[in-house]
C-alpha cells in the first residue's frame, strides 16, 4: 500500500495500463500538459493534446476503439459532454449492438464533476444520470483513491464505453492505494460501514458525508450501514437490496439534482423488490433543481451534508419528531 491523491491514483492507473497494453492511448484537452510523466514515458503518439472540440475528441475515440485501439479521452468538465452527446450516446453506446457485435468500443471518457472549486454552473453540473439512462454505456463514480485506480484499470479493459467521473472535491484527497494489479470490478458496490438500523446509499464525495453522519448517529445509538455504489451502471442491486432488507430503512444521498436522478432509481428498486421489509419510506437527499453557484460557501450548501443526513435519519428512526 502507498498513500496518494485521487489525481495521482488516476495517473498511476493510466501508466500501468499503458505499459500493459500498447493499444491504450490518452488524448484530450490539456492531457499532455497536465500528465507530463505519461508524455515522457510513452511519447506524443500515445499522449496527445487536442483542440477544445469535445465532439471531435469523442468521435475520434469511438473510431479508434472500433479499429482495435483502447482510447482514454479527457473532456475536462462534465457539462462539456453536451458537445459530445451524439458521439458518446449514439455512436459508441449503440453501434456495438447495431453491428450485431461485430464492433467493440473499449473507450473511457474522463470528466470532472461536482462542487469543490467554485467553477460555476457551466462547469459544475452533475450529469451522471444522463448516461446511466443511455443504453450501451457504463458509468463509474468512485469515492476513494484506491477505487479511482482500480476502477479505471477495469474501465480501460472493458469492451464497452465507460463514463468515468472524477468528483472535483476529491481530486487532491489522499488515500491508501494498493500497489500493482489491484483491479476493482465494475458493477460491485462496497459496504463502507456495517449497520442494522438504516442504510445510507451514496457515491462519490457524498459517501464521505454519509460516513461522517454514521459516526454521529452511532453516538445516539443508531447503527447506519453505508453503501458506496462506486459503479452507477451496471448497478449492484444485490448489495443494495440485501442491506435494505436487513435495516428496513433506506436514505439515498447524492449531489446531483433530485428529479430523475440515481436516487430515484434506487428508491424504485427498493420499493419494487424489498417493500415488505421496509419500516419507513425510502428517502432521497440531493442537490436542488438549480444551476450550481460559483460562490464556494453556497456551493457547499448545495450538496447534502452530514447534518442533513443525521436529521433525516433521526426522523426515520424516531429520534426527532417527523
């Protein structure tokens, strides 16, 4: 094990996969500038800066993947994916199916999302649900440095297009990362804390708010289980349902807005398949249906906090009046 930031964990995963497989290449906005170590080791043929043209970048990646390469593209901020929707959703996401499996699209799209830098609404917008709703795509959004490395390695090896979101606030968060071949499989959630009274389901930096809330709830005699989804698609339904059946109470927490978000899917899943085990309605704690503010204090208020989670759980278990 070694301690590294999320940013360094991503670089380590890229370097290891590029050494392992010479078909892996990375290009995008500022890639060769901010990953100079990769440029020095692998050269300009495999590490390339591009113009600020997201549709062309994603379209080039889809074409490269169809010919047998394994491209990783960096489109910087998640809202910029708007400019590449046709290439990602209509081409990479659908052409494997439409070709009857004759083509594969092993490509990874990196993008930053969420609050933390005060970059304003056109840069900070959690859009992961768009791609969860798109056939043929996989969506990853980890919470720890170890998972950023392990899941990125798995994403690069996958035969399908993977949207890999980096939560801005976690970019320089340190964590223990295993050395070497520590691949984390896509579609497998992690139980970050065991509990029996309520299940907190989350992903990305909201997982840390859930863990803080769980610590505080423990002092009040409430044992909260914390599920880190890690991969939003494919979704680990088994882990979520097992926990829901055990605790009987579920709170889903994410920074993206409430309407049609990942939390709505989790709530529907639990209601359909574990309704008989529930002791309270499934609750969702999310960001508001509004553009993200540029003000750092307002940006922090935009996301669900440990305080809000503790208050919500308190109502569910009867610590405070409903």
